[in-house]
RNA sequence: GCUCGGGUGGUGGAACUGGUAGACACGCAGGACUUAAAAUCCUGUGACCCUUAAAGGUCGUGCGGGUUCGAUUCCCGCCCCGAGUACCA
C-alpha cells in the first residue's frame, strides 16, 4: 500500500489547483513543442483558426477544438509525431468597424481580443504547439501572403500541361511563335499576333496583353458592391442578395478589380473531390458551386445579317424545337436588336427589371415577363426564322447570357411560350402531355427535327455536334457556374496588395521589398474622392512617386495557405521561404481538419485552389491539402423564459408564474439569463438581482419551485443565453467541460447547449478520483495482481476508446468511461496495473486529472502525454459462457446460459429440451430453429 | 422545386456488418446517512393491461407497405424537422 500525505491528494478532487498546476507545467516545459525531424510517423491535426472577435469564446467555439485535441493527444499516445497548432485569422471587418466608431487602431483591438482568446484557450488545456502560432495580420506572416500573390501574378495556366507555369514561359512562346497554338485560361478578348508583331509591341502593350493571362489580374468586371460596408464582396460573401456580414444590400456595379483566375482550376477542383475524405454534403456544395455542365455552344445568325447570338445549351438535340431566343435584359446586343416599333416596350421592360432588387427577382420566379425586340435570328441548321426576346429569367452572368428556348422540353420556356402565345414544337415521339407542361424526356425518336428524325438521343448529339462544327455554327462546350473570384476589398484592415501603378498598368514591387506594410491613416474611412482608406496614407508611394494599389486583400487571402506556415518552426521562419522545402516534404498535408461547414464554398475552395497552384510551381507536394475533414455541429443557445403576469389592462405586473401554471394567467414571456437558471429551475434570489425592477418580484411557484420555459435559439447576448466556458470551468473545471462537450452527442450534429447533464460528468470524474484514494482521500494504491474481472473492465475500455476515436465517436467513449469506472468501483479496484493504464486511456479526454494521478502514481511528470497507449489483449474478454437470448417467432422470451464451445446443433438440442422453452412450444414441433453462435437462438413455431 | 442530413422514453443520447431496443447520463420518485441541509450511497423509472405479490401479457424506434426465422438497421411509398442551393439554359 502506498500512502501519501499532505498536498492536493488528501482532499476530494480539487480541479482548480490541479488544472492550474498542469497548465503551468506544460507551458514551462514546452510539453507540446513539436520537432520537424522525427523517427515517428507524422500526423497533422488542424483546426480552422478563429477570427478573434471582441465577444470572446462562448461554449460553442471550443467544441471542434476539444475533439481535435483529443484526437491529437490520442495519436501521440499511439506513437505519432503530431503537429497540432493554433493561430488567429486576425484581419477582418469587425475590428475595422470598431475602429471606424472609436478611432482605435484595429491592430490594438485585435491584440486585445487575441489575448482574451489565448487566456480562454489555455484554460481548456489544449495541447497546441504555441511556438508555431500564426496571425494573418502580422507582417511577418502577410509578407508571404503577398509573396504568393506575386507568384500568381507571375503565372499563367497552360491547358496543355494542365498546370500553372511562370509567365516568362508564355513570353518566350510569344517571342518565338506568337499567340498561335497557345492553349491558356485567359480573358476572352486576347489578341492574335505573330512573333514579329509581339516583338514590335511596346512594353505597355505587352503588359496589357499579359494581364489577360495572369492568374491574378486586374479587370473591369461586374462586382457585388456593398455601399454600407464600402467594399466589393465575393460571391460567397453574398447570401440572398445581401451581405453575409451585417445583412446590408448589395448591388451590381462595374469596377476595375483584382480577380483570381480560380476558373482555371475548375476541373481539378471538381476531380479532386473524389480523392478526399470529406463529408458528402460538403463535397456536394462544392460540386454545385463549381457547377460543371456539358453541352454545346450554338451560334444563331441574325436575320438581317451582321452578327449573331451565341447560346449555351445542354440539350443541343432539341435545337429543332427552338421557337424563340431569349437574351438577358443586360445583354450587349439588346440595343442593336431592338427595332424602332419595339423600342418603347423594350425600354419600359428594362427599367422595370432594374427597379426590381436582386432579392425580388429571385423570390419571384412564378410570374412570366419579357419583351419582344422585333428582330429575328435564324436556326443555323434549317434557317427557320426565330424571334428574339428579352426576359429576366435569363441571367447575364451565366453562359453567354442568351438561351435557345424549347417550350416542349423546358418548363420555363413552356410557360413563356404559353404566356406570349409562341409555338410549342414536339421533337420527340416520347414527349407526353406537352399541351399542359414541358416534358424534358430523352426517350423515344426525334420528330419534326430535320436530319436527326428517327434517331435516338444517344445518336443525335454527336451527329449534331459534327454538323454544327462543319457549318462553323457551334461546338461541344463545357460550362462552369463558378466565376473568377474578386480579390480586392476597399477596406483598411487587410493585406496591402504588393503592386504599384506605372502608366496605368500594375507592376509588382521587388520581392526584397516585402512585406509591404500597412500604412497609418488618420481615419478608417474612404477618402473624400471615394478612394479606399489607404488613399488617406500620406507619402505612401512606391519609390516616392508611383501610386500603390489602394485596395487590400479579402479575408480569405491569409487563410488560404496558413497550414503551411504552421509547418515552419520558429527557427525555420528566419529562412527565406514560407516553410522550408524539407519540412513541407515531411508534413506534406493535413491528416485531419476540423471546422464548421459554413466555409464550404469560401475558405475550403480557395485553399484548395491556392494549394494546387503552389503545387504546380513546385512549392508544395500534395494536390489536396486536407485529406480528411470533419464538420463539427453548431452549438445553439438554449433560452430560458419567465412569465410575467399581466393585470386586467394588459400591463405587466411584478408577479411571475411558474411554467406549468402560466396558462391560468395572462402572461408575457421574458428572456431570463440562463446563468441564473439550473435544470430549468430559477434561482429566485439571483433573479431579484438580475435587474433592479425585479427586486421586489413575487413568484407563483409549483412544488415550491419556479420552473422556466425553454426555447432553442441562436446564442446571443440579447437573448441572455450565452454560456461562457470560463464560468463552466470556474464551477466544474476544464476536464469536466471537455468531457461534457463530447458527451452532449455526436460531434457532427448541431445541438443546443444544455447544462442539465453536466453534473453527471463531474460526478464521474470525482468517482474516478476516488478509485485512487481511500475514504480519507489519502492515495491508496495496491500492487496486487488484478482479478480477471478487473482486467476485463480495463481491456473493454482500451478497445472501445480506440474504436470510438478512430471513427470520431467521442460521445460514446465518455459513456464507456463511466461504465468502466462504475465497474471498477463495484469491484473496489485500486490496483496499479489497472489504474495506470486507465489513466493513459482517459488522458486525451481529461488531460489535467490524469496528469495529476499519473504523477501521484509515481511516474515522471509530463511523460503522460508521450506514454504508450496500452495494448489491447482480447484474451481478457474471452468468455466461456454466453447468455443466449432465446426468441420465439422473433420475440425475445428469455436468456439461457450456454457454453460458447457448443456448436449450433448442440445448442439447438439444449435449448429445445429446456423446460421454459417447452412451455412456449406447447407440445408442438418447431418449424425451424435458427442458431447464430454467440448471438441468438430463434425458434419458429 | 432540387440536393444532403435527421425523426428512438419526460430530456441528451446508445444499439458499429440485420440478431436481447432504450446502454450511459440527466430529470423524477422512494429510501439510507444527518439535528438539518449539502454531498454521498442504494432502489425504481418506455406505455398500457393483469396481479395481493411473484410472475406474466400486449404495444412500442415519424406513418403505411414489403423482404426476412428476425428490421431502429435493407427496399418501396408518404409525412414532418433542419441545412445548403435556387430561373444555371
């Protein structure tokens, strides 16, 4: 027997002292500092880093971090060299909005917010290697974000090689063979020129042309302009026609903007999804966002010569069913197509459309509207005259902004044709009921369709494509929904773009001049002339003369490569690369990434894009950055309500009625701070202090208690339902918080925060503590050989936790820990051979209490984190008997203990001869007896 | 509308490949200890029926069907909730 006197252990479980002690120990001893060279296999566990907001962490934020920390700690025990870093996505709008209101520099608020976050994170006992922290707003970091921007500027996408290449390679080809034979992803308006012509271009002509090929480029394009935020927004930052942050209106506006040629990677981004282990809904969202459709582009010549309308269609086989063309009201040909008779009608329709906001236009998809231009196009295959209409159901931004309308096959075209009385032509004998609705079928043989009459869908498509190619009137085409990403923001708190302007053309600054620091400004608002805030910086010129780009980079810039910066240790960061090549070759990619699904089409798509680009240039080694990804569910708020009694006039009194009695009164519900409610029972004294007006409140109680109402809502201050992890830790400790967040349910499911069950988890830890101590709370450990039952309890949990962690089922291991401790308590087990292994198994979940017990057991402090996970021995679980459930006609009737050495035939005999079974048989012979060894017996009568 | 999740006790949830539905925990009820309270421990707890009790029976995983010796799990049809997306030609 071991006894230990003074110190923490002579008392009940003292989580506060224990947790403080070990958090300090880990920090002082740099327990979780990772080396970049190791004999061990690597494992990279990454969390989506937070934006450090002023509100601090609430109880929902750490959910994913706890899961990833358990995983990281588990992998260490399993002998992996684990990279588990944390940092801050510290550029962003809220700090800047705050700066605008208060004049305080965003760097300052950001710094303060970060220290709050850090304090809160440290309290939870994460095993992060803080020596590798990154902050996207740190010049030492954004230097490399700017550097990557420069690489993009200096690259083009070669479709033959299917990868990005240095722009010099393109220049060389222009110099030797001109533009002929170049297959590149570029703007549409690229010039055709010979080598001689290229060589005779002026420098600025050359630069202008190259800009059309660069992977980041400046171009006049239609952007989402948000006046309230004073900036453009990317498509993924606009939701339902309003800004995602703040919900301000967004309008379409033409502006000169930096863009990223992400469309060059559309197909690789799509293909890559098949190679990574991500949640299916997330992959689906990315597929939809990329929106690949295979079809054909067809050119319809105009009747009066001079020009044509190009359309994109996925059903070129329906071309003989086209009875009109529709172009978007914004289409560039609208003016020239409009005849003088139709001018008034068209103009009134366009002004009508403009008045409709984006939101109305999306909401109202039922009403059919449009106007006839007065002009006709010709079907390129048979010369049929086809009227050209405009309508707002055709979007300017997709395809060519023009469609060929086939009313018999497309419901929208059908409605339009019915409304304006246009012909509906059947094209397949398989189409049904086209008097009443369109039938998009591909079944049957073509009719009314010229040379494809009698063909099937399969046969018609290639025949049409080759015919169209022959006539020079169309070709097969693949269309993507995804657009190039706008990359500039007219804001202050972001990375400056390392570009200056000379003769109206952009030029990169020298690499040696990085980082281009964010200049000081007097105010964080646009200038009087409407330029972005950087326009306020005085004397901010390149070489004292040339203007810098005044936009800054968008929020996603810094987060599109940060996982590589973590690979670089503090020493590595002195080197001249974002991370040393050897280090990137060691860590390669992220093995497990945990974060929210809200980043599906933003961060996760841009990161994959930049990763592929960096790989093309040879800076990184993997095509996909995040091998496995898990979405943690959202933790919603759980609001509590009190019910204020109303008097006859409907005015609020100072009486409050308990939830189940409220229907007997006229009441109005009132949010009450969830922190003064426990298990939905209101703490009356604290309620009286909650607000001055409640000081003399009276209560109508049920069973002596005031029961509150409950509703699930978003966690927010105004609903008084925010639960701060600090409060939970104060009351129960970090280990309880960690276990409880996992115990709440499956990681990926969204669920409301509800502290109702937290006591059970806390009790479990106290029981666990007691296993090591006697009634006087003195350490009491036995070196005796454990019994079979004790070994069995231990080895059950060893295996269970392994299985659970590998499938990210953290909630079920917590239950199993409880079962194990209950069993050991029952067995009064205090044997070292059992408890020490149990300490290791529990360590990833509850690192503080286990460290304390580990050292109380006489082990070296801190060594627990790198201990060896106990080896599961199935021998301990072997049973010689099993209580077979005996079913009769599928209904479980009883259990019979039968030796597991018996085979099916013997079991059957044994069961049928049993007295109780005989009762069910009632003298009859069973029709069939199913025996599954070790599982079940089913008797069919 | 389309796509993807999900419907299990009073509550959170468990049941991993078709094999004892409701583990574990909360809550609730009763009891022990205590002058008392807290803490702790013990017992019970899906619904209904029968019974003094022991025991027993019927129903039961959103609804309706199917496959199977056996279905929360597989198949078909429907209802409800949540998320994403939306005139994408």
